[in-house]
């Protein structure tokens, strides 16, 4: 991929669904992705990282589910999976890691 295109794709992947919709409709400028990224020691899927960022903003599971148009149970499963990973033993640690 060309470098500019690759950067644009990365930027888009770092957006929350609502941000991407606003950007696509020309209603808001795209924000850069949060500083946290997955590492070999802390592998999170794109969706887990998106959910982790929302948790870091103080959203509840129900609010995350509503914002991503997924079920509360799906969010709970992702959160459980993330908390089972090394060094992420609580939502607070997860939020600190992302922030």
C-alpha cells in the first residue's frame, strides 16, 4: 500500500463507529487514534481495542453496546476476554493501559 493510504486506513480503524459515521457525512473532523496499540505482549483484536477505548472514556457495557450496535452480552464477552489477558485484571487497569 502507498504510505498515505496506509495512514488513512489506520486512522479509520482507530475511529469509533459514531466518529466514522460523522466523518463520512462531513459533520466532524476525524480524530487521531488513541495512543494505545496492541503489542505482542498484549494482543487485542480491533474490536477489543475499540471497546477498551470506550471503557477508558468511562462508558458502561450497556453504553458501549449501544454505541457499537452490538449486544450487551457481546460486550461482556469481549471485556471478560480482555481481563483474562496478562496485566489486565480489572476495568481500571484496562482503562489505564488504553489511556
